[in-house]
């Protein structure tokens, strides 16, 4: 992974006249053209639009206008987010030929803050997959090892940041679609509180679970991006003796013991007060937590995409099509049971967050599988790849709470990540703890 200057560093260089937005865009585009044939981060590169925006930024800066830390910074957005005059393909041949007539709200806010959008990133078709290898544009590839998955569905956005193409990228997260690729590619990924960033102009998958999220290489850059886009920005906060509750990932899903041990060791060596959280309960009824989540997601995804299932069958990836069809077979009683499980989980987590300031567990229970793999052997067990990738992230889409994934080290040369969770309204606390944990990691690695 290439280390790129932070947003703070770029903003300082722009303000001092050391560089220009046009220069930064040129560097970003050269990097994209160099690496995209290998990693396939971008489905569409908007070179003309990027240079046009950069020239406006440079004129504004020359006139003394400063729109904040993103003013002149290159950014990428996932290709299910509308940009006026450009196609929104959602990674699907069914969407070809249509162009957006206006910007999504998140794009409007990026432009208002002076960000320069260089293109739209590759995603798993319809954002309906965690592997990132089912798209009309081809798979996005992990820049650490291009034979490995980037994760999905926002794989291209994670790859764009991990490969040093842009310092900030926007994705969406319905089951883990920001945090999973962030974990597999070794960058920071943040899923805010539900509806904290507007989804207007973002093609939905499952509206009660969809979140707009962000990728960067540092926690602080994610915070700066979030503050530019959210209705209620955070404020700077120092750590205040927070107690971290460790959720054993094995209570939720099968986890590679090496992943669990590495993440817990990082947390224990960080200097935080870490305590064991109570055993995570089973979902009520006969569904697992992931099955309850999938019931809600698949039913909503079917309703969103039902119009595609008759006339567009030949244009849709067979795996994605089968998953959409399955959503049409969800029975009302099963859906009601899953809704009950969601309410129960919210109550459970609310209780945990009365005892702990922060909750922690691995982001993903495995390292990045090879592209195309649909099963993986872990600790003597064969796991289905999609459910494994999403098993430790999807519960927090049910609760709608903020969650951040950040690098915790490597196994077999591939990234492993830690996931931190807080109650809505405590984002400042989440960023403060995550920043300190990242600083501790950086210090340990430099020794």
C-alpha cells in the first residue's frame, strides 16, 4: 500500500501555495492511469470534470476563498452515487445509457466544500455482495495482492485509497460494504450513524440498512470527510478514560483464531482499559443474527430491484440475480421475526453501552480470500465466503450505530482489522479512541 499525504498535509500545502489543486489532480490521474488496469478501482475516470473543478479551486484560492480542509483535495465516489451528467451504472449492464440529471446530496456537499471528484469507483453489482468480484466492470482487486478480493460492495473505493490514487473515497455500507473492503485492503473505513449522511441520490439496496460511509488512510482524514458531509459534525475530543468492552467474535460467528488473537493483542497493548463484554446472545427464534439480517436485506433488495427481474435477467450476474429472486420468497412471518430480532439486538447493545464506552471486535473473521472463492477453510471448518465476510459487520447495520474499521496488522502478508463501535452521538469519542489506537500502532511499527 502506498502512503499518500494526509488531507491535513494536502490542505496545508494548498493554503501555502506549495501546490495547487490542478497539480494534485494531475498526480491523482497519473496514479489512476498507472494502476487501474491492474486493480480496477475506477469504473469511470472524469478527467475533464476533475481538471475543470481544479481550475475553479485554484481561482478561488487565488481570490482568498477557503472552503475548508477538502478544498482542492481529490476524491472518488462509488458508482451508485449520482453525479450530474455522468452515468450511474451500479456495476450493472442494466443501467447503461442513463445519466444522472442532478448531483446526489453527498456529491453536492463535496462540491460545496471544494473537493475535486476524479471519478466513480467499481462496485459489486447493485451493491449486493461482499466479495467485490461481480460487476459488469470486472472485479476490483486488492492492491496488496491483486489475486485477492478487495471486498465489497464498495471495493473500488477502498482500493482507490489503498493504492494511493486519492486520499478520500465515498462508499455505501448496508451489511459491511465500507468496513469489509477497508479491512481487507488495509485502510480506515467508517460507517456513520444511520442517516447521518444523506442517501438522497444514492441508488438504494435495502433502505432501512443503507449508510453512506468513507475511506481514508487515517482516522483523522475520515473524520474531516465526515464532518464535511454530515448534518451534525463532530467536535474534537481528548480521551477521557474510556473503558473498552471486548466482544468475543466467536459468540457471533466462526473466526480464524489467529485473527482474534492478533486483534485482541493489539487492543491489550494499546494502553486502553479493556474488559470482557458479556457473552453475546443468540438471536431470538430459530435464526442466527446473520440470517435475521439477510431476511430484512433480501426482502428490501427484492422490492428495490423487482423491476429488473423480468426484462433484464440476461444482463444481471447469475449470483446477484439468484440472491434478488430469493428476496421475493421471504414470508411475512419470517420478516416479522427478523424485525423482532433487530429490536432485541438494539436493546442488547444499548445495555452493553451503558457498561462500556466503546465496543471492540475484529472487523472480518478471515483475511482476504482469492478472487472468485466462494468457500474458505478456517480452523478445520469450511465457511461460505460472503456470510463470513459480513458476519461481524452486519449486526451494526441492524442497530444503525457508528462503526469504524482500522488496520490492526497482518497475517500471511494480508491485512487484519479491528472494529470499534459507540452509541449514536458519541462519534467524537469513537474518533478520539481510534486516533490514539492508530498512533499507538504507528509508534509500535516504527520501532
